[in-house]
């Protein structure tokens, strides 16, 4: 029975990885911190780990210490593969896999898949189409670099190493840049593990057009793109994702542009054995710009959407690559699926969510905050109170049904 080491199982991809490993008859060792396990693991997740394998505690805030500990553990246990269930650990997974001689990404470039400052440098070096980016340690430097790079407003301000749209702002003048800079620079530790983050703030050219995501799969250096899918994000100063539809309705030429860019980007940041999640924009002139790439599975239950719409299980693919097995990338279905997040109109206490009526396309609806729970003002991915998953024959049908569901739902906050 192969043995898989999973670094962090909280969040929705952890469960997909656990289930995929289970179906592949792999034994699983989940590594997390004791406090994170206590505070963040649901009873279902804890039960799955107890059933499928075992739990080991580590301190990820000390990456060198964790690397030493996990190398010893993996050798003693005879581990066959290492995967990350949380994107902040993808550089550690790359180093661990390389040290153990197991399939993984290039450890010397693993930070360029995680840190947007280093990623921007890698994209420039490899000629990957991406927004022009500068990185500053203080506001004075930010103004100087913005001017010397010839960036004009609007620009996008973000932390080098966050996720979930936390600290990301689109700003229109010097004053807004100053405010956004303070917000972006406040992200200095990644909770709940307390991982220290790069204090540089990055400032980017604002790219218009339409946003998509695409997954790529790398096996022994050969990178294969899957299909682009819609990523719906709010407009305005704060950009929060409010949904995804798999696949996007695009013509063959548009698909090819996005696929080629995603493959080139994955190569540029050393994705050699594993999956990558790329977010990119398609411009009206038919060109594309890469917004970011992670050496990880997609979040937001996109794994389930792809499985439902196309019969492709990316969690299974990821585990298979880590274990040195050959993944199957051929779709077995030709339908569409989508997710929409339920977001409150403002922060406060959630009173009720009503109007989530029956609709043929709704496969699942779930509340993630109970009535009486605190909710954040919309602005990042943490303000969601629930979600709806839809399934239909085509993306157009999914999108129409989703619009109907969102129009009917009413979220009351006091
Ligand atoms: N340079 C840019 N031009 C236009 N829009 C951008 C740019 N950078 C970011 N955005 C918008 O802001 C969103 C969040 O930015 P980004 O993906 O870099 O941050 P993140 O914290 O990694 O977000 P997430 O984890 O939600 O994907 C993007 O999906 C995109 O809609
Ligand atoms: Mg992103």
C-alpha cells in the first residue's frame, strides 16, 4: 500500500486529497499543528483522518525545523509521495520531495509559485505575458518605483504572499495607494500557522479584460493544460471571487491562447511534477496576461465542479503524480457545473438567508455561517456565508440558473 504525506488538510482541498488517496488505496499521514487541528478541523475531517491514516504534528512557522522533522518521518515511514493541501506549504513540499527523491516541482524555483514578487520576476525573465509589477518596502519607495516604471492609475496593490484576495485593492490615485499600501503590508504572518510572510507590497499595472482560471498538470516535466473556466470577481476597489463556472464558453482560438500561456507560466516557475492553478485575463485584442499561479489544487470546490462537469478528478491526478503513478486526463463527461458564493450586503450579525428555492440545476446548497454568526463586509473571500453548486448540460444553462438563484436569495444582516 503506497504511503502519502499530506501537509495540512484544513480547507476544502484537504478532504478531496484524502478521498482521492483513499480511492487509490494509499495510506495517509496528515501533518498539521496541534492547535490548528484543535481549532480548524471539522469532526468529519478528523474522522476521515482517523479512518484513512494518521496524524502528525509539526510547526510550519519554522520551515527549516519542519523540513528536518518531516524528512526523518518520511524516511522512517517509507513515504512514497508528498502533497500540499494548503498553498502556503507548496515550497516546503517541493523541498521535501526533492530531498527524499520523490516526484515534485523544482525546489529551487518553488518560491516563484507562491510569492507574487518572485513570480513577477520569473515571468519577466521567461517572457510570460503578465502585468508589469514593482515591489516596495515602504510607501516612499512605492511612489518612486511606480513613477520610474511608468505605471499609471489604476494600479493593483497586494501583499507578496497572501491569498483569498486578502489585502488586494485596485486604487486610482496616490492617496488611495497610501491606504492600500498599509492594508497590504499588514499581512506579515499567515495564520493559523504563523508562517512569516514577505513584507514587500507589490504594485501592478491594472489589466482589463475577462478573467479565467485554468489547471495544468505536469508529469516528469511535460505540462498539459486542462480547459479554461470562468472566474467571476466583484468589481470596484476590492476584488472578491463570487463564483466559478466549469468550463468557460470560449472559441477554440481563445482556449488555445489561455492554454499556451498557462503552460508557459507553469514551465517558467518550475512546475515539473504536480498540478498548477493559474488565474489569467483574456483581453479584447485576444492576448492574455497571467495574474497568478499556484503549485496547488484549485480552491472553492472547483475539484468537485470539474469532477461533476467533466469526470476529471484533479485531486486524484495530484496524488497519482506524487506517488509516481500515471494520471488519466481524458474527460469522461461533457457537461458544465458552477459554484456561486452567498455574500452579505455588509458586515454584522447574520439574521437569515431566504429565497434559496428549488431549481433543477441546483445540485447542492450549503450555509457556512449559522444564523447569529458574525459576518465580514464583502471585500475578500472570508465574507461568504454559504454557497450553491449548480450542474447542467452547458455553461450557459449553469450561468442562467445561477443568476436566477442569486436574484432570488435575500441575506439579512443586522
Ligand atoms: N494586475 C491586475 N489587474 C487586474 N485585476 C487584478 C490584478 N491583480 C489582481 N486582480 C484581481 O484581483 C483578484 C485577486 O488578486 P490575486 O489573485 O492576485 O490575489 P489572491 O489573494 O491570490 O486572490 P485569490 O486567492 O482569491 O485568487 C484577481 O483574481 C483579479 O480579479
Ligand atoms: Mg488569485
